[in-house]
């Protein structure tokens, strides 16, 4: 029995047996998730490697986090290019080469600044992945099972990441300089995931224009005709602005998607506030070892994402992403509270409270991970899921620029506890706003006339 068939037997639900297209896609997708899990284990530890192996100051760690998320803003361009010009498989391969294989250059890194410069290349091309990946998930999986199969993929990815994190932590505790060999190897693993995903089949009967990934935006928003005429600075500027103006049209015409993104922006601001200070908190304030950090951040922090991924995927399919957001954001608010207690209470072993904090993180993130990756498809017109995901990922660039700066400023001017309090309040606000959005959507659905979208 194949891994795909066995997993379906375990997690079967209302969707029945996978179709031939789904089964063929899953062979590449789930196998690729093994390599993605290896990549992910190292990716999550990057700020801690900067802090411990390379002795990077807080400001440089903050810059790295900002660049990571600012690179996501380019998803607006990548999604727009994919939607209008196609080239799905070409995008995935270039994302693998420039966004992951480039980490082979880590063998030449000798300082934190050099490492951040190399990571800047990784971050620029990382956002190419999400619109292309979502195009495959939308086209190759039925809506009633899409979240479930993504959740099973998350199970595979994060189970591998949990085991790999222990090995990485053990190696770096033996010799902190081994990060070069570790990250060069992980760059190859990350590329292999995208190479396998690029080999996923195309649905039968797909028109040649759509086969390469292009979906056309005319059905999403009324677009002006393409500019014609000689090359001029004005045409260049209009071309650069086009993805932004198209996204703004969607926000104006799709009120529910706009509100959904506002809620994610609020959650993301809280998450990003914590991103530059948690590495400093764990390495300097609590003086944890690489083994303890990898156990907390990756093993405990991802085990819930792994084990609960299929359940959260089915919840996403059955109850709607917005309802799942309301619960996940509220639970995630306990994460900064528990971190605050680990630093404030006079306990002999604060690492135990850190482990509890990341256990809470893990459960909340299980739901957030599913919604972040496939939730936008629930708002998109048919065939436009990849483009909507491009907009969704691009919003990370905004909160990923402002959030770390806010967290760093509050940390420097007020203190660590103020950062934890701010994050908890923002997460509660996102949870309440998600609950309000669902009530609004449910009320609109009850009042909708037959035939209306």
C-alpha cells in the first residue's frame, strides 16, 4: 500500500477516495514535504544561528526578520506575473535555484553581516513559491478535500522538521561553526521539494494558456487594456504600479477578503513584534543551549502543527477559514503570556515554562498554518486562488516591515514585558474581529438571493 493510500485510509472523510489527478499529485506533494520538512527545521532556527553562532546584535537580527517578511511583499509581483504570463513550473524551479540552492554560498560566510546578505537573496525569491504552490493546490484538489490534504502535507513536513531539529541542535551544540555545512545541505533539500512540486500533473483538458499557470485577471477585476506604444518611463512606472492597483481593486470589491486580510495583519503584527526579541530572550536572558532552543522552537513548536494539521485542514474545509482563525488567534494569544511568565517568575528551570509556551504556540499555529496557506482560496473566484494568495502573502511584507521595528522599539524603550503584552492584546483583537467577520458573512449568506455570488 502506497503512503498516499495509507494516509487516506487513516484520515478519510466526506471527500471519498482521491481522484486519479489528486492521487498523482499527492505522490509528488507528500514526497516533497519530506524535503520541505528538512528545510523548514533549519529555516526556523536562522535567527538563533545569527544570535549564537555569529553573535549578531539585536538590530541585525531585526533587519534579517524584516527582510524575510519584506521579501514576501514581492509575492504581489510574482502572483501577478504568474497570473498574466504563466510559467508555473518555471517559477518553481527558479524559486528553488535562487531561493534555496543559493544557500550553498553559506560555506563562505565568516560574519553575521555576510550571512544576512546571503539570506537577503533567499528572501527575495522565497515569495515566488506561494502563488505557484496555491495554483497547484486549487487546480489539482477538490475544494472539499483541499484543506485536508494540505493538513496531511503539514503532518509530513512538520514531523520531519521535529526530528531534524533535534539533529541540528545536537550538531550545533557540538560545534557552533557547523552551521555552514548544515545550511548548505538544507539548501539542497529545499530545492528538491520545489523540483518535485514542479513535476505535479496538469489537470486534463486545461487550455494551453492555463497549462503554464496563467489564469487571466479579467474575471477578477476590470483591468485596463495593456499599454501599447514605444518604451517610455511612464509605461515602466505603470507596469510597476499595476500589481498594486489590481490588488486595491480586489480589496474595494471583495469586502470579506479585505476584512480577512485586516485580521491577518493584526495577528501578523503581534507575531512580528515577537520575532526579533524572542531569540534574544532565549539566548541572552534565559541562556538556553542550542538543544533547548531547537527542542522548544522546532520540536515542541512544530509537533502540534504536524499532529493537528489534518484535523485543522478538515476544520478549514468544513467550518470556513474565518471561524478557524477566530479560535486559533485566541489560543495563540497565550503564547506571549507564557513567555512573559517564563522570564518573570522566580522559577529554578524557566525552560519548562518556555516549553509550555511553545506547546501553546504549536496548537494555535496548527490552525493558523492551514488558513495562512489555503484560506485565501475560499474568497477567490474559481481559478484565481493563486492570485489571491499572492496578495495575501504580499501583505506579510507590510506587517513584516513594521512589526519587527515596533517590537524592537518597544523592547528598547519600554522593556521585554511590554512587547509580550502588546502581542497578546493584538492577538485577542484579531480573534474578536474574526468572530465578527464570520457573523457578518453568515448574515450576508442568509440574506443572499438565489444566483448571487
